[in-house]
C-alpha cells in the first residue's frame, strides 16, 4: 500500500536516501541530467550517421563537378569522354604561380610546378568538386587580345551577337596557355615531369593496382599536343584499352611495337585505365604489359582516353577551350594542315576528315586522302598495303606543298585513325625515325568519329546523346556548316525531331549545291 501511494504521488518506488530526503529537488535534477545525456548521445549518433553517409557519397564518386563529366569517357554524357571526367584542375598559389605536382608523402596530394595543377587523390573517380572549381575560376577568363575568328561559335550567347548574313565568324574564347606552360623538349618529357608509380598513388582509381608510371589528366601535355598541330610538329596519340589487351597474346607485331614506344619521344599512349579495375585486364596488364622490360620506365597517360577533338558536337567544348585546349581538329583546320583518314568506308564522305582548311575539297582530293582500313587488324598483308598508301599520301603532300607554312621541313599530314587495335602497331611503325612519315602527326580517334556518320557504336553516339551531340550541338554551334561536319543523309534517322535538312537549307542555302558539285 505504501508503494502504491508513493506511485500515485509520482514518487520513486524505492525509499529515499538520506541525502535525497534532505533535498526534495534532487530526483528532478537527476532526471534532467539523464535526459541531457540521452539527447547528447542521440545528437552524436546522428552526426556520425550523417558523416558516414557523406563519406560514402564522396567515396562513390557521386559528388561530381557537374554536367557531362559524370562518367568516364567512352561511357559518359560528354566528350571530356570524349574525356574521362577525372579532371585534374589547375590553380595558383598565394604568390600567383601555377601550382602543379611533386608527390609529398603523407600529405595526400600531388603538387607540381611543372604541370600547372594540383591533384587531390580520389578526384579521378569522378571529377572536381565545387571547391576546386572555385579555386580554378581564374582559368575561365578568355584573353580578348587572343580572340580570333573561327568557323563556328561555342554558345547561344555568342551567336546572339552574330549577323547571320555576315561572312565574318564569331570569336573563339580560346585561352592561350603557351606563355604559362613551361617549354617542353617533347611530349614524353611533359609526362615524365608528372609521373608517379601506380602503387604510390594511393586512392587513385584503378591505376593504384599497378606498378606502372602514370601521368593522370595531364592538361599541359594536351595543350602541347595542340601546339604541335598548329606548329606542324610530329607527334602521335594512341589509345590502349580492353580490345588491345585482348590481342596481346595473338600478335607479336603489336608486342614489338610496344617495345619501341620508349624510343619515340613524342608518342603518348593514353590508357582506358578503368579496365584495370577488372580482374581479367589487371592480370593481362601485369603479365603482358608490365612484363615488357622496355616499358618499365615508360610513362603512360590516363584520365583522358580520347584526345579532345574540338568539333562542334563536343558537350565539353567550352570547358576545353577555357583550358587552352581547342581540339586537334580545330587546330588543324585553322592552321590549314592536311587531314587524311585511315578508317572505314562509312566515314569517307565526311568532308572535314579529309580537309585542308575550312573549304570543301573535290571528290578526287577527298578520295586521295582516304585509306580504307578494312581488315587491317586481321590481315598483315592488308596492314602493309595500308601503310604503303599512308606513306604515298605523306610524300604527295610534301611534293604538293613543299615546306609549306612550316618553313623548314616537308609539309606534314595529320593522319586520323579509326582502325581498331591495328592502329597501335601502324602508328608506332609510321613514327619511326627512319620513315618518311616521321614528319607527320597521328591521332588514334577510333569510335569517337562514328557519330558523324550516324553510326551508334557507343553509349555517347547513339540514342538521345547522339541527337544532342550530332544534331542539336552541331546545328546550334555551326548552322552554316552542317554538311562539313556530319552526313545529314545518314543522320536523318538519328536526328529524330531535329530537321537537319531544313536547318541546313535555311542557314546555308547554297551549301547543298557546293557539296553536290563535289
């Protein structure tokens, strides 16, 4: 009965201690203390939960720089797939000097004054976060003194200031970084200055599984490649990924070519490094690539599989321009460099792939700058025949233009390859110092060219992405030159809801007549 009475009065069922008997407020203080501790524990638990979720969110790569850089190149929405999203941003230190990368052990950062950027490990998985973007805001201002005319504009904003009836073309907001990048003797040197063993690059996606030397998203190297196109200096850009690794056991000729890579100072081998997260290809890389002794100290490039092209389809055209990387196609067209195509027949009708400058060539000239790559990956005789054709184009171009605009050496050709794994062997052999083609330039573009002919070979050139890139982007950026960039007839089935023919006639009424004549 005493217990029930105490409960009815709101008291404890236990007898009060002498201390509590002396102060009737003690039980209330104890209750408040317990409540406070409980609230603190709940708050700490919530903070830990939020921190864990945020860590997983960043770790997964979901926090990205935005837009089209959200997936790796070849599978992304944009072309910085056309270039893997792993942007290694540049920023300036307090003294205004570009900060780049030398590995500081324990700091978790790669910093180097040679390469013009700071890399934060983990950024490779999905781009640059907003803080880094704010730090790099200084990069985006185009120098008005460096603006020049171009065949197409980059944005609706720039087009709004253009008289559609004028032959003048809008300025290209291209930032010339040549005065800011250090001078390089070769492309190999620019890669070596930024090179680190994969095993030393903690928390860098996929390449940390290797003992190879890597330079990741080296924008100084990309800019130097553009300079070489403009200045007509020889170089080569190779892509190396799963299809090539699958062939290593089948072709000794490719292995011999790989052994020669360190002897070519202006060759860049850019690897689709995401494949190295796959157990099968990680083993192939270890047993077939790292096993080649000559490649022990050779620096591979990662983070930008395709060399930026600069064509108006590119979702990331503005981003590259802000970094002083106008694209190899645009650089060649602006500089009147002869472009020749080594690829499939369905690409042969795309004017810019066999052009010299922004004009439309006649049919005979276009045919003379095209090498059919059918079967070169499967038959050595066809590869050898194609190599002879390439050499003939190189000699004919030098005979026709002499030293040309280069002044002191035979006029080079920019050979654009879409020839499968044979491209690696062919470009390597053509770049040898004892070859007439050692004066030329080579870009392994592969399937990045397919979309211009309406061929949907990858995620980025089919479906809605193809409509946006090859129909909407091209029409928006260069409406007067649609048929220079793409084949409207082949794209008519791709460009659903976008009247390519109507837009072409409206913006360039005589263009179809010019194309038809040739």
